[in-house]
């Protein structure tokens, strides 16, 4: 379990792994170096919740993380632009940093550029690289968590407007009656990116944004943006302690592990500690200061990420 889940004590967890299979990824391409790092990207700091879960679950794997803080937030941007940002970041991780797998640790990006499309694009270039998103793992965990069949998801305007979670919950429910109530929460990401995760203003915004969720009487709520776990205490106070909060971070890490294991791409040297590289397209000193607070000591250095490094 990631440190955030242990800290807040409000997340739904699991002990069994997801059975992951992909007909397009049955074998490792000769061009993929299985000793390469896992590439993770997000619009900014939110994906650090996923990075934390991956580090905890796969401690001997190398990680390269890009936070696109120079162009954040993604949530209110044109999906066409977000789709292009996601492509740039994914291809940079593959071409510039030799990533053996890509984790799209941003719900808005995963909604604008579905992981199966990114996988197909990479495969068309001969790169059979697993691409893991946060949407399906989160939806699966949400469906497992509900008892009443009425669930909620909150996210950015872009994520909620895309309808990606409606489709993902429908797939995860396997025909069982599940009612999904969605709410966009503009402003949440900006608070996290400024390092403000509590206080009267945050609580007031949460009360306004979460009113549809409270009125629907859901019993499980998916935090459909990787920034939102940092607001978990405030969110839980508003929706009620009887509502199970679901974070996709741990589930995404499990899905990544299962896919790498399926393709025989996991590092097997358990005595080795992975190297962790963090980059930002914006102010690196700000990213280091806030990122260290959010992630922990692994984020000891931050480099600048430039589009088209090579």
C-alpha cells in the first residue's frame, strides 16, 4: 500500500492482483531493453501518488517521471491539445530515456489519449511497450468497493466530460447494476499544485464541488484525478466517513506489475534498489520543494524536461 493510503487511512485496498492479458503484447519486442526504466508522466504533481505506489511495490525498478508543470493544469484544456501533450511525453520517455513501459498517471491525459491507442501507435513503430493508464484500474477497484451499487467519481472537467469513467465502470461491472454519479471539481488541482491541501478555502470548495456526490448517497467514491489523494482528508470529511474513498494509484501499480510479469520484463535482482529520475517542464526548484514534501526523500533531485531532447 502506498504511503498516502497509510497516511489517510481512508482508501479501499486489495490483496489480489488483476489478471492482465493483452493480445497485442504477448511477446517482448527485440528493440525493448527490459533493463530500462518505467516511464511515468502527469500534468504535474498528482502522478507522484502513482510513482509512490510503483516505488513501494517494485522497489528494484528504475523510474523516470515527467511532471508537465510548464503546461498544467490539463483539466480545462482542449482535449486535442492534451492528447498531443500525452503523445509528446510518452514518446520522449521511450526515445530519450529508453522506457520499457509507460504509465499514464494522469486521468485527463488517459481520457484524451486512451492507452490502447497509444499502445497501437508505439507498436506500429515496432515498440511493443505496455502502456498502463489509471482509468480502468480505478474503475475496477470502485466496483469492488461498493455495497449499495451507487458510486461516485470526481475528476477534472476534461476527464468527467470525456465520459471515460462511464465506459470504464460499465466494463468493470460486467453487467451488474451500478449507478455512477460524476462531478467535475475545478480548483482542486490548483490547490494541490500550490501546496494547499487543507484549510477553510479548500473545505469550502470541496463542499461546493462535492454536493452532487453527497446528495446521491454514494457508498464509494473514486478520486478520478491523481492529485486528489492529497485532498483525501478534506474530501472524506465532506462526503462522510462511511463513504469509501478509492484511489487508482495502488491499482495502477498492481496492473503495471502484472503486465511486466506477463511479459517477463520485471527486474529479478531483489537486492538492487531502483534509481529514480524526476523531471519537470516548469520551475524545477518549485517541483523539487513541493514534490519532496508530497512524495518523500526519493525525490532528491529534479532535472528540466525539454520537448524533443534528442
